[in-house]
């Protein structure tokens, strides 16, 4: 099966996609190692989160065929190691990253929140992270990092 | 005191930029041509002999390359525990055995061209079992006619396998019975902890392959690369020289990866097929067939005089180590050795207990390492005692806790499955932890508040105090190698194993401080057994304290070499020179950059490699200390417990990196609150796990947090690098007793079985009506 | 990867989808959010029929009430003005279902068709006397309650859910309680109560108990006690006292006894909540 979609803004066409595959499997098979996960495969840990037309969803629960013609964004959307996005810098500053396994997913949820609502309150921030399990940090660090972003003037993200 | 520029700063994690951008840094972010995918067939029986394994149909599926089972692998007794040699855990495991001992035990492994074929083949393997009677209750394990779980001839190191005993100890100091009888006040109870899992977000995964010299390369998500290398070598009869273990970034360990669980199978597959091989555990497999926390029943008896001075303490432990004894005796010893010295005023102490086999999944090392269970019992018993005396529980602790300059007889009597090492506490900020914690928490004020809120709610406050250790004295060794490049940057080679804790960064900070330049100039390599010097790995709260000492020594030596080169250049005594921000200054203020020194020593004059290796052997295990405070609200009609406020004050010596130290506190705290409220692996009457998934094994999310305040209390540990002690484990021990004590304060009920689920609390409330 | 699946078809209209269901009868499954098949793969399924290309994602306020297309995700629903249904209670309930990530996946049609006994939505939809529109070549609109009373799984083999209509109930006040082990959890017991009060008398009552752990049941005996009475402490006490323990059961998560306690507490709290809301309206 062929799959055409936009991956991080670039038109992408993959020929060897199986109809029974989920998006996580297809992405990792094509070396998109930035999408972590594949261990709960049930939408419950959030590690494999991507943005589908801007909405954060667990890629392990999305049949790959469903993204035909749509926009898929991974953490590459934000920045690269030499040009970190301010949200990524805020995560680092607040100690929000320990093992880092949950982080790409969390960043995408946080980013999606801030795009929709540049000044979320604490409740909204906690809600937006609640689909992501993190065993290292205690969540407070990410919450504080996003709060810092929420205090920035409009458009600064 | 010299002012510090790097130590004590919250330097960003060196691996941070890679992690926040999702670089391919974990074991699985990697693929090799021709890689085989492995799947394991797990036992469906709790206790059975394998009469026959029929792989005929499985082998005939297309793409199946290898099927391993007890009939075609070496039979070597070993322990999966990644501990120093000789391991204190019993040799009671085999790659595959003729017997299975729990539902989820290994039976066979299939390696195939793809995962689907491997899984199909696993489903086609027919196993003929002869069921044996099984033990699910630890009390039954030592009954006279109990089935023997380990009846293999080769078993070594278990206390009495014929009676399912992995370990037994009866340690007596003074006369507890008599002292208890004479005590004005007594407290007594039995506290029970559950099967809990580490739940690392990255499950166990291993990829193996042969390098161009036909050496075995093992890429593993492990906390113990060097122990893994040694154990694989012994199991597969392969010289250590032929094995290389690489630890990429690890997606969380918490003790669960201090185990050799998959390396042997992948290695066998690669050696036999000469193809790369990979096994990754699914979430369900991680819950059932990786490792857990030891469920314990702990009876504590305390006796105090009329003034509240503790006279006698007794702790009786029954620990369930499941089907295998990995970490069994050491975790049990720690239950006493990390808790009882906290109250060193009691002159009569008894610590007695058994560690038993059962036909349930296998506990191993878990952050806290036995102290978690011990503190639950001890600190709840302390509150019972305080209640009987009508004394503020905080005051009772103040009267009794250990202080700087003091020791405890337990230190020398109880070590890691054997005798310990004598030590005097040289740094203790516990009184300040209690003082600052109670102020921030508003302890006195909150205790005056009414307990009842409306008709159906109650609030209460509780506290506990804790200590842990830093490394295993006279056992643990760590080494570091530091090498300067010609541009004045450094490569720091570590056997120390960063599993997400940030130890790479912390150790680079220690080196940077010692030499006198910014942390960003360091590239840290951890760990690769081909290139890293030995380090026992990430466990026992030892990395900052012990590996830090090795790095400090290596950095001092490198600094000396740098100053030596600079001294030749300036024609002065090296001791007259200073290094600041990567520049050497002489007394006249002339400057020499490290780059100039690097080029000179590489290419120009008196050529030499500026580099040093150093190792450190732990001599003591200085305890970090902590005081925890919590307020909870209980819905009296449903039993739902909600933590409202949580304050932690913690003394880890000097925090090399305060933000990372805070991260360790928060992470362990949230995990500990999970133990207290919800985490528990449940089993059917046949020993089948009922909830090995996130739907039913509940860990906290961002919506479950109380208000949290963390107060660092600095002390200076003279034996630690720049005054540092450990911080990685201690705080996981706090929430069980702290929240239980808060529930006790609110309702008058002591919750003695964890977790304090709504239904359990509701039942306790009803019983009390 | 589900190796048994050989085709993923994407029809553009309901008739086209129905034709495909007929052609591949027995080995095809519809995909709304697709969560169920990713969770519990089914060996017999070879063909997936995705509903994404069919315009089924819409939320409209019509004279008869709030109409929700079957393809609407819970996230879309919560973000729309649909959340204001039941004076905003509906929106607050949506915010507690699964996780934000899963709410971006779960479709109303999928939730209705799968009908998990522990669903958050079913007691609310049933308690609001929703109507469901099914398409099997033609549209059929029936009360949701009768849909579930019939053999709905058979019906769904040859029809597709088009939409759900939640009627507007003037003067009615609702309350909802769910029990989870932590904030994020499936409900292990839930109770939805909706009363219509006319001149201080309870004129209509619609009370449902779900995640018992069985399929939601209507609390008819409790309703009978309430009807025609004024809403006060005495009535609430009488209502709660007839809640039969036989309505709840045990699983490894909760005992029967505890579930019964929860049901009692939730019912009392919901009725009390409605009482106090009613008081503030007057
Ligand atoms: C981890 C997790 C947690 C959850 N937590 C909650 C919770 O807290 N509360 C709650 O209420 N629910 C919860 N859900 C359940 C969720 O509501 C159901 O899984 C829901 O059925 C999924 O919707 P879907 O759109 O993905 O369905 P799908 O998987 O797409 O479909 C489900 C079934 O419905 C059929 N179907 C789909 N659309 C239609 C249609 N238009 N017409 C006819 N048949 C159709 C499909 O063929 C399939 O058989 C949870 C689910 C998961 C995975
Ligand atoms: S792997 Fe996708 S949510 Fe866990
Ligand atoms: S940082 Fe390790 S799981 Fe979140």
C-alpha cells in the first residue's frame, strides 16, 4: 500500500506500508527514531505522540492508512540540537528531562496547547500532560516549564 | 573556603539537547541489516516440570532461524542479579530450565526474520507440563510439607533451598524481650507491602551483533554493563575479552535494569546464527517477567521509657522473593540496615527474618532497596508510640534520631547479605530537615485544625524521617578516565551508568570544578566496556558519591599535568599557577589557554598525552537524611484518600547540581505516592497476573499531584566529592509512612496494608465504626 | 502490525460503506477512532473500512436538540459548544474521559457501537433519552434505549451509526459521579441522575448506573420512589434506600460490597447536588 502525507511539512510518499500497520510502526520503520514508544501500544503512555493535523494523538493507535493526505508532525517540528525551540530550552532549564523517553511526546502536547492557548493556567497545563506517563520526573518540572512559556507575551513561543 | 563556580550550579544536562529533540539515542533507535527478532515463550503454569517441548510446527514456519529451550542451551547455574563478584544472590537460575516456577517464567525463545513470524512460532510451540503443587503465600513456603521450588542439584548460595529459604537472619543486640517488658510504652503492628513494578517508560531491550573481529557486541538498556559482561561471559563460556557491552541512553531503570534478563538469549542467537538479534519486552512482559519490588510482611515492636526515649526495637521480616532469589538477601538486609540505625539510642535491637521462594513473579532491586518496606513499618510504629504517649510524633523523633558524630551498632552488624562496615555519621542535617520542613509545612498550625470537614470528610497530617546510604562500603569500586584534546576540551570516560539521572552531567561538573573550566567543555562517554574504565554501575545510591570521587581524583591528576606543562612554559613552580575558566594564570597575570597547552603537549614540546585514570573504593556509606510531611483529605464515605500538601526537606550533603537533585527527589516522591495510593500487581488464585497493563496498574499522572515543596538542606560530607552524598533513592521511602500517618491522624486508623486504595480505607473505616 | 489485515478501504459515502460491509460480511470492521482494534486485534478481520472520508464529523444544535455526527471525536465535541449541553455538565464529563490524547481519537460512533459496560458516555446518553440514527441503505432513528434493548450487535453488522441526538430538556437538572482509582482511569462505577422538577415536584426522573461492572441499568425502582415527590432530604433518603445491592457485582478491581456503597453514595450525592442546584435556580 502506498502512503502520501506531509511529514514535518515535507511531502512524503512511502510505498511499502501495510494496511494492518499503525503509524508508529511505519514511522520507526522509516527511521523516524524521534518517535519513541511501542511498548504500551494502547494509547496509554503517550510516548509515541505525534501531531495529526495539529492535534496530539498516540501514533500507536492510529492506523497508518488514516494519515493519507494529512499532516503529521514529530518532535522535529520544534527544533534540532543546535537550534532548540524556546519550549525545549524551558524544559531543560526546569529539569523536566531525565531519561528523556517521554519527552518528545510531552513537548508535542505542550506545544499544541500553547498554539491554541498561549496563556494556559495551571489546570489546563496539568490536563494537557495527563496522557503522558513519566516515571522519572514527577511532572512538576514540565508544568513549571510550560507555565514559564505561558507568561511570555503573545507570539513569543 | 574556595568559591565554587561549577559545583552547586544547575548546569543543563549535557545530553539534554539530544533528548529534547528525540535523537536516536536509545537501544532500539537503531537497526542492522539481517537483524533477527526474538520472542520468548513464557510459562503458563505456576509450578511444573517440562515433560516435553515440541517445536516441530514452529520450526517449519517461514523465516524462523532459531528456537532455544532447555534442551539446546548450556546449563549453568547463575543469578540474574547484576551485583559485584561473587554475587550475594543465590545461583538458582538457568538460561532455560526443565522446570518452570511462575506464570511468566522462561520456557523457550524464537528468533525469526520478523516479529510476526517469531510470535506465530512462539504460539505454535507445544509444551507438555507436569504440574506441581505451587506456593503463593509466603507463610506456606516454610511449612513442613511445602513443595520445594528449587530442587535442582546445582543451586548454590541459598540459605536452605529444601525449605524454600533464600535467606535467614536473627541479629540480636542486647535483650529485646526483657527491655520491651520493662518499657513504659509499647507499640506493635504488622505492616504489609505489595508487588510493585518499576515501570520504566522504556522496557527492557537488548540488541546483539558480531563486530568485524567476530567479537560479541551487546547493546543493552542496562544499569550494570560490566556485570552484564562478566555474567554473559560466564554463562556462554566466552572469554570476557570477546564481549563488549554498550549502554546507550537508558529510558529509566529504577533498579529493574540491575538484572541480566535478555542479554544471554540475544547473545546465543547471534553466536549461533552470526546475525544481529533483538528482544524487546512488551509492557505486559515487563510487568510479569522483568522484576518487581519485594512484598514484605514486617512486624515491628517498639518500647520506650516514660520520657519517650526508645529502649527496644524489634523488626521481624517475611520477604517474598518469588520464584528466584535475585537480590533477595541483600534487599532484606537493607530493610534493617537502612532503617534501624536512624534510632540509634535504643540499646536493645533485634532484626530477624526470612526470605522465601514462592511461585510468583520475581522481585529484584527497586529504588529504596528494602528500606521502603522497612520505613513503612518503622515510621508507622513510631506514630503509634507517639499516640500512646500523647506526644507530638515530631517530638518523639527528635528525641531519638541519630546525629552527627554518632554511630549505630547496626552499621557493623548488617551489610549487603553479610556483615557491614563500622562508620560514624560525619554529616547529618536531620534536625534542620525537621525544623525547616515543619515550618514550611506549618506543622503546628495544621495540627491544631479540626480533623473533620463537613459531614463526610476528614483531614490529617503525618510525617516521617528517613535515611539511606551512599554506595556499598568496601565492595563498590568506580573508576574514571579523563583525557584532554589539543583544543583544551576533555573526554571523560566513565563506567558510571547514566540511566536518566543526569550523572554524566554531575560527574562532568565535578571534573570541571576540579580543573577550573566550564562543564560544556566535556564530552562524556558512558558506558562502553571496551572504552570505559570499570564501574560497578548505577545502583546503591553510589554514582555521585563514589564515581564522583574517582572523577575528582582523575581530574586532580589532570590538573597537575596541565599545571606542569604551564610551569615549563612560564618557567615557574606549577604550584604558583591558577586555572580559571579554562585559562592558566601566573602570579604576574600572564595567561595561557588550555588550547595552547593542548597544542604544545600534543605537537610542540615535551609531547605527552594529558590524561589520567583513577579509581575509588568506597570506605563508608554516608547516609543522606530527609523529613517528609503530608496533609491528606479522606472521603469518609468512599475511602478515597487525596494528598493535599507534601513537604520534603532533604540533606544530600552538597548538591552538585541542585536542579538534578530536586529531580531525583520529585521522581522518587511521586513513585512513592504511587506505592501508597494505587500501585499493586494482582494475581489470580493460579498465580496469573491480573493487571499487567496501564489500564489497571495505575501510576500517577500530572493530575494526581499534591502541592509539593522541596527544601534542600545542605551539609558537608567530608568523605564525598565536594561534600556530596546520595539522593537517588531516599525519598521513595517517605510517602508510605507519611501518608499512612496522616490517615491515622485524620481517622485514628492505622493503614497497615499498602496500597491504601479507596476500598481498603473504606473497609478499615467501617471496621472501626 | 496486524498481519491478518489485507486491505484498508476508505469509502466516501454511507451507501458505499454499507455496500462494502455487505461484500466483506464477517471479515470487515469499521474504523472510527480505531482504538478497539489496536487494543484487541481480532483474527477474523481482514478488511478495514475507514469512516474518515465520509462527512460524519459535525456538531449541530437543531430544534430537537444537540446532534452529534458519529465521526466526531470527544476532543472536537469538548472544544465545540456541544460541551454546554446539560448546563455545561456534559463538557465537564468529556474532560474526564480517558486522556486528552485518547479523546482526540475516540469517536462518538465508536463508543456507541462498542458500548463498553464501563463507558462514561452511555449512562449520560441513556439518561438524556438520546436518539440514534442508523443507516442501512436508509436512515432509521430510534431511541437509544431501545437500540440497546434489541440485539444491537446484530443490527450493526449491516448498519452504520450516522448520528446521535441529545434532546433538550427544559427545567431538568443533571449530575454525574464516577469512581476511578486515580484521576486518569476508566470508571469502575458511575451514576447519572437527571430530574425534571415542576412546582417543587419531581415530574420526571432518569437515573442510570454504569460500570457495575455490567452494562448500564436504569434505576427504575429509585425513579418510582422519586416521582411525584418534592425533592428533599426525606425523598433522597427513601430513594437511596431502595437501591438494590443486586444491581452491582464484583471484579478484581472492586468488590460487590464496595460497589454498592459507591452506588449509594453517588446516588445520594447526585440527588443532593440536583437539590442544591434547584434551590439556587429558584
Ligand atoms: C486506554 C483507553 C482508555 C479509555 N478510557 C475511557 C473512559 O475513561 N471512558 C470511556 O467512556 N471510554 C474510554 N475508552 C473507551 C473508548 O471510548 C472506546 O474504546 C471507544 O469505543 C473507542 O472509539 P473509537 O472511535 O476508537 O472506536 P473504533 O475502535 O473505531 O470502533 C469501535 C467499534 O465500533 C464500530 N464502529 C465505529 N464507528 C461506527 C459507526 N459509525 N457505526 C457503527 N459502528 C461503528 C467499529 O467497527 C468497532 O467495532 C478508553 C479506551 C482506551 C483505549
Ligand atoms: S506506545 Fe503509544 S501510547 Fe504507549
Ligand atoms: S524523563 Fe524518564 S520517563 Fe519522563
